[in-house]
DNA sequence: GCATGATTTGCGGGTTCCCGCAGGACGTGA
DNA sequence: TCACGTCCTGCGGGAACCCGCAAATCATGC
């Protein structure tokens, strides 16, 4: 049984190594890697079946790494171990887990015991273990609260990338008005108004929406990075679009 | 000699505690705190003269904490210990150090020995110690490269907050055209064009500028948070503005 | 089948944005 | 003093954005 650890912080990495060895005495090898790109390569060459991964890494973040790992081997069991439960991360993870895959999401603030249990449940019992706090965020997205629907989240990403309404319409194969419609819903959900009955303190809704999404952690830099990469890919695939 | 440690990650905090005790055997007390707000309070009540602080903390980040600490006691010696050298952080720190204050900026990736030296230099010798990589970022801002001037950075923040041109003009006491002028410079510096010679892939410059600033780490969520707080303060000070 | 609600699309218009052109204010150096 | 560069400001116009009104489509459930 091989376990691959992908974590770019040295202290956390060694702590995690100890935790894995302690929780799973039956495992005979623990590999450690310090960034997402190496993680993908190692997972491929080791045929790793078990992975513990940080989400926020500089070189290539955990979500992207997990996506390619799962693409090549959908039965890989991955335990995400992250500092934050930003909606952007939670949503990013949910978006990429393959049908029927088993995974876990544990916060770094969890106790040693919780981490131990999660490791055993996910790797040995094939049980999904989602931190209660993370679970809360997931639910909020589904329920009717101020959670965004998928359509709204998608358009939020496009706006955050700086695309025009028309560009979004082309990309998503929608009419211009539909895009603007969704934008209106988005503004409403985020509680963004022009606001200035008076002279000052007026907002540009599209920019303001990105700002409050950022402040509320619905969006974060790494989500924007992923979206940007997707956009660039898309542009290079279809000729005649990239300028 | 009292040293106050402000760091929200438990592993890092204990590592830092050990490092401080090892580097400064002459110090007789080390206090540890796990978030920025508590850090401010402790610093005040302990009359702390020496502080080691993380920048990225959830409750209240290091820059804000340092700002209030320095405001009350400008001769406090602060060593920042951070994961990243994002331009946003570097600029944020430079912006708040009082005249003649001594401080340091060390990356978490630095060796034990570098940390030890920095602790001794800053606290005992009153020498500023700035990590070479961080130094590079600082320079880039000043030299003519694609670094932004202060005026451009300011307007970038305002745009990122979602203000309209007119609102920015009021806020900064400038004419509308001047604001738009600075925006043009900003777009140029960031290399943002309308870009779409063809049908698709057109950009909304103001939103795109925020996106690339985010991707290039010129901006980050915590910088936006600080700006937002300033904005809210300003609105509540001057009546008749906040709606 | 039919009512209800959510989505999509078109049209029209008021507002804001983006920017070229051009004139004025300020500082620096020859 | 004059020339030059940089910054601020006004004007005007084309494009993009924001949105109310309204019709058409689709899904769901009674």
C-alpha cells in the first residue's frame, strides 16, 4: 500500500507523513512531494492508489492536480487537507470528483484524531469523509440561501476573467440578453446594487460583483487561475478566436 | 525582553516559538497568539517591543495588525514571516512602516539559519532585514518595468472595489477625465487590450485589469479587504455619502 | 390538459465606459 | 526665458453595460 503526499509546506508535509504512518501501520511506503505538478507525475509513475493533498499550492494547485490524477485513474482515493473552507475550493472540488469516487476533505485545524479517522475511513473503508464545516458550505450552495446556482457561478467566473457580455454569449452559446439576465440574477444574489441615491458611492455592478465574491470567499485567486487556464485552452483549440 | 508571536497555524507557531527561543537565549518570555486581533490586544497589554508576525491570517491579517501596533508604538520591531512574496503584501507592508521603524520580511521557505539571523539582526541590532526575493519585488515597483506607480495602484484598488469612474473622481477629488486617464495608463501597464480583432474574446478592460492583477499577484484578496474597510470607514465618516 | 414558475430571447433606452483630440498647469533643465 | 515632458481637464462620440417590458419555451406537478 503506497500513499502519496502532496504538500508544499515542509512542516505540514512532515507532520502529515508522521500522521499517515501512525494511522496506517499496514502501509509500507509513503512518498512525499512538494508541488502539484510533481504530484501528478509521481501519481502516474507510482500507480498511486492513495493520495493526501493540500489544495493551496504555488506551482499547481491541488484541484488541478486532482483533476488530472482522477482523469487517468478515477478510482484513486484522495484526501484533501486544506487550511480553508472557502466556497471556491469546496465548489472546485465537488466539480471534479468523478462518479462514485471516494474522497475526503479535512481542515488543517482538525485534531490529530480526526485526521487519523479520516485517513482510515477514506483509504481502508472507501468512505467519503467531509469535514462538517465544509459540508455546511456545500449545503448552502444547494439550498435556497444566497448560494449561487451553477449557471450563476459560471457567469461569475467569466465576469471575473474580464470577458464582455458578448464574449460570454459566444462562449456559452447563449443570446446576449440571456447573459445579461443571468448577470442580473447574480447581482441580486450577491446583494449588489447601484446603491448611490446620492452623488457619490456608486458601483459598477460587474466589478462590484467580483469584489464581493472575493470578499465573501465565493471566489478566490486560484479559481480565477483555473478559469483563465480553461479560457486559454479554449482559445487555442478553436482557431480564429485567439485574436 | 518579551517577544510576541502572531501566527494562526499551530505547527508554524510552535516552530517559530522554538526558533525564537533558540536564536535569542537572552529573551525571557515568548507569547504566542493565533490571530491578528488578539495580536493587537496582546501587544498593547504587554507593551511588546518585539513581534514576529505572519501576514496571511484569517481573522485579521498581519498588515492591519501591524498598522495598529505601529500606530500606538512606532518603535516596535516587527519581523514579518510569510509564505508569499506577492507584490500586494510587499506593497502593503511598505505602505505602513512608520518613519525610521525597523522591521524584517522573511519567507517561510528560508532556512532555520536565515530566520535565526533575521531575528537577531532585527531585534538586537535594529537592522532591517528584507528577504532578497522580496527586495526584488520592491525594486520592480520603483523601477520603470511594468511596475505600477502609486497613483496607478490606488486606482487599481478602487476599480477592484467596483467603484464607478465618477465615484472614484469624487473620492479622490479628481476630474472624471483624469480618472479615466489613469485607468488608461493602468490598462497599458498591465498589458490589457480589447484584443478581439474577431468576434469572440473581447475584454471588458476594467474587469480584465482586476483579473490580470489578481493572476500576477499584484493584487490579492487581503489587499481588497483592506481597501474595502477603508472605503466603509470613509463612507461612515462623511454623512450623506453612504446612500 | 392546464396552471404555475423558471429560462430564454428580442427590443428599446438611459447610463457608463473607453478613448482620441486639444488646451492648460506645473516642474526641469538648457 | 523658452522648450520639453508630465499631469490634469473638458468635449464628443462609439461601444458596452444595465434593465424594464413582453413574448416564447420548457419543466413540474396537480
